[in-house]
C-alpha cells in the first residue's frame, strides 16, 4: 500500500513490473495515468463544501494556500476550489495564492502576502490544516484576528485542528476508512484466482468527506 503520489519514474517502473503490479494499491495520493488501483478522499468535493460554507457566510474575496507544486492533492483541491467558486461567478485572484507546501511554516509565511494584498481577502482556503494553523499564527503576528479579520478553512481535520486558536473549521478526511478500504482492496487482489481475468487495474474507491465547522470562520463583516 503506497501513500506517496510523487514517486520518481524509476520507482514507478519497478512497481509496474508484472510480478509486483498486482500487489500494489495507492491510498490517499495516487499517480495519475499509472493505472494502479487507488483509494482516495473526495478532494474536489471537500473544497466544494468549504467554498459553499464561506460563500454562505458572505465571503467573496477568497485566497488560497496551495500544497507542493505537482502534488496530486494540491491540484485536486485547487481545481475543486476553482470550480466551486466559478459557480458563484467568483475566482481566486493570482495575487491571493501562496503556500507551496503543506507545512505550518508555509502557512505562517503566507500571512504576509495576504495582509499586504491591495484588496485583502476576507477568507482563505488552505490545502492542509497545517497551512491553516500556520496562517492563523502569522496573521496574529500582524495583529489580525481569526475570524474577526479573516476566516480560515483547513483540510484534513488533523488531531490538532480542534485545539488551534481558534479551533479550526476544516474538511475532514475519514483516514480510518481510507486505510480499511485500501487493505480490503489489497486482500481482494491477493485472493484473486491467478488464472482468472485480472481485476480492473485502474479501480478507484472514493471516500466521502465532511465539513467540520468550528470557530475559525464567521460571517463577513462590512
């Protein structure tokens, strides 16, 4: 079971060897077009939930903190946010995109850009909870409060999310279900009759996500 969707070409080639390929399942991340079975959270749907939440609170100027360039989760979550905003006639201003990895430090650094924007966002979507918590910390350093000055939404619902200040509104991944489903998919492959036709190599299981509303988001003021 592989959790890394950023493997180099040599590693992917090893996994695609005939004697190994039937015993590989990707979970959480995946390699687009490689044809391996995978278990994925509904990343686009999660960002859709986050956008609907913020728009429902009156936010229209929304920033975005991205993960690592080229990462499949970065792309899926960004695409989901763009599509959801477009339904409301909104878009992500390129001047309000920052982050570039999933870390606390990247979120804290991004605060300077959000604060310095000519038309500051009233809310920010983050590709991970660590980005969101780092952003909240960085905004506090500039004397801004969350959600009073800016609402913040994370993604993942990590163990620390309820204990951030303020507690973080976020998209919850069902990590237990991700792991269980990946294990079940692997056992199915291992139990298959070797003489039977192979199971679909590009089999994909999508795990639903949910929005957890906490105190880092509030209705837009002004």
